[in-house]
C-alpha cells in the first residue's frame, strides 16, 4: 500500500478521520458523519496555479503603488495609495485600525504570494523547496488573514457614500486590488492538498 492510500484527512467540523485519495477536477469529498466539505479536486494544474500567482504578484504591486481613490472638493484634489492611507490613519491616532489594515491588506497578501511563489517555482521544476511543510502550513494561516477583498469592498462603499459630498473616483490601484481578489479566489480554489501530492 502506497503513501496515497495511507493518507488521512480530518474533518475540521466534527474531527472524523477519512482515508484520502486524489479527486478528479471539480469533484469534492464530504465527511460521512456531518457532510462538511473536506476536500475538492483542483481544476488548475501546477503551471496554471503558478501563472495565476505571478499575475497576482504583478497586480498586487500595481495595487500598492498606484492611487486607489481620488477625491476632489472645492477645486482641491487628493489622491492616495493604500500604504499612504494606512500611514495617514496611523498619524490620525488610529494606530490599532492602521495596524490591522496593514496586516490584512498588505502583509498577509504579500506573504501569501511570496510563499506560493517560493513553493511553486521549485515544484514546477521538479524539486521540493526547503522548509516545504512549514511553508504550506503558513500558507494555510496567511490565507485566513488576507482580506484584500474586504478592503476593496470598503473603498467601493466609501465611493458611494462620498458621491453626494465630493467628486470621488476610483484609481488604478483599486482596479488592481479588485483583480487580486479574483486571482486569489482562483488560486485558493486549487487548495493546498495538491501541493502535498506533488511531493509524494
């Protein structure tokens, strides 16, 4: 019996252990006890996930370096990038909010992208990167803390609310961060189990 047949997965909802085997693309596995989803067959092959991650890295860099919002009021125009907005929030005395915003919209997404690239490049070349297990476990937690989509929706809501007070326009950074949201969803749809199978 090989390693694949010996692999187990534990349901996060009820704790029941199941024998695991690779799933067909688009298929899903459910817990026999509580029917929670315990795994999905990834639709993207390793090269496709790597391409999506590289695209997300470029879009994220654009999102951080260009204006996300431009406000014009009484002839005065003000534009801000995401890092500038976080720094200004800190200067206004909202240190906790600024720290949480930096963690969830900059640090965690950057870590998510960096770890994915660190793992995917060697795997695509047929090698296992050093510290593979730690990287995959960290990726699991980084995905939970990455909330670019929350920030993007927050800015869109702000645009609607400011429409009656000032001329507000989305900047290229907001569109780039919106693209990152969709790219992250596509990347995460592949899950992390397929990475483990690459080294078995």
